[in-house]
C-alpha cells in the first residue's frame, strides 16, 4: 500500500507517473497528499488529494492576460526544466531500489543507512556489490 506525497501538486503529472510505477510493481495506491495543492481541483488524479494548503492561482492564455500582468515575462510553471535533480534515499532497500531504478529522473541513490544495516548480515563489500548490481542502468 502506497501513499504518494508531493510538496506541490499543480497538474498531478508527477503523481500519475509515480502511480503507474507503483501499480506496475503490484503496489496499491491508497491516496495522494501534498503540502500545497494549487490545481484548483483540475489535476489528473482519480482520487482525492489531501493537502495542508489549497491555493487558487488563476491561469491565463496569452490572449486573456490582464493588463497588470502583460508587462511581466510569462514563465511556464513546474520544476521539470529547472535543472533540479531527484535523489532517492530514506527507506531504500534492495527491493525498492529495483523499482526506483526504473525512474529515469532519479540521479542519485543515498543509501548509507541501508548499506550499514544490511552489511551486518551480508558484509559491507557484498552489500555494496549487490546494490551496485541492482541500480546499474
């Protein structure tokens, strides 16, 4: 069972991508949550989104822009083209790493806690070797 949690939901596209990955790996989506929901109820998610804050931010077409905004350069919302990287970490296991390695936008796995814990049973060298084998793309 998986609860997908985002910082901000605008269109829901990232959550939908995550949902597909969860379902492909026999997971069950139990819901969606976020800190800020700025979708105004127009996201692509099929279930209710629980949020801490709902922001109603209007959007405008180029021909529908209010005069006071017409002198400000338009910027496409979202974080996909900001050069940000996704790093996965807390709660990783061999099993979850096999699933998460399928997400091309994840650039780094922070796995120190898991490696140390697992190395108690397998030894550090064997644990690291196994993890490298799993996340090799």
